[in-house]
C-alpha cells in the first residue's frame, strides 16, 4: 500500500511590510562609508555647493542621501525630470539619487546647479560612477562637475556587512547567533541589497518551517541564491 502520510501544513507568514529604515540612527558606519557619513553630518558646512557620493550598487548611497534629505529639508528631484523641478526649488537644497542611472539631460543639470549656486544652497548627487565617467559633453556642465566635491563609498567591508545583517534581523525581531551572521558575511555578495534579500528569505523560510535560523538554513538559502533561485518558493 502506498504511504499516504502527508507533511503537516507549513505556516505561511504574513507580509508585515518590513520597510528599509533610512534614518541616521539606522546607519551602520565603517571605514567604507565613514567619510561620506561625516560629510552628511556636517551639512551645511560643505566644501562645495555640489557634492557627489559615488559608489557601487548596494553600497548605501540611497541611505545616506535619505538622511541628508531629511536633515536639509531638501527637494527630491527625479533624475529623469530635472527641468521640471528647477522653478519650484525656492532656494531649498536639492537631492538627485542615482543621477547616472540613465542618460543625463545635461542642460537641465547645468541649470539646476546654477540655480542652487545662485541661491547659496546645496545639491547632493548620488551615482555609481565618478562624474568623469558620465560622458558629459556640455563644457559648462563638465566645468561645474569638476568643481564639485566627490566622495567615494566602497563596497561594504566585513564590519559594515555584519552590522547591517545583525540590524536587519533585529528590525524583524529575530535573534540570530553571531556565527550565523559571520557565515553570511563570508558567503554572500558584498552588497547591502543582497544582505536585505538574504535576511528576508531566511526570515520567511524560518517562519514557514517554524524553525530557528541556523547555519544550516543559512547555507541552504545562500546556495539556492547562488544557483539563481533567490526568489524560489520553499
């Protein structure tokens, strides 16, 4: 006779909408982002009216930009609609996140920089690359960008990545042993975005199976993500 035993139903966790925290208190600082964090903290005492934070995807540029946005009461400007925002600045600081994610409207960015400088205000640009790599052809804009202060943010080091992973679990009110965190630091891509995805998958899987997050479970999830199955249903 065939074995008709069935596995007990797994608990399907509710999506409680764990948002990404972008406050200053939630920023983990290490050698990789210390200079950028200090620059945000010292505003408005900046070395230049225009600052560029440059670093790879997942390095924390958006978090730093969000902190500054709140601190400076800045206007968030869409990189695709720079021209639409110029008239409404009213002398307030401005932020463009991921300014180099697409082709830059060079004339609009030039006019925005002039507007900010003329008002004695400030502009923060976050980007994956340094301005010299943006392919700018407008000489006046190239000159303005050369005068900007550029701060590089590096890929997360072990200290930063461990701190972020620990905090992401704490935000979900999940206790994880330090050796599990260290395993993840050694195994995952050095990206804050990847850390968020891994923590989310581990949390959901542990809730479904009603088990704690162990090194074995971490190894299973990381291996699945390495194989390109990071969003698979367990």
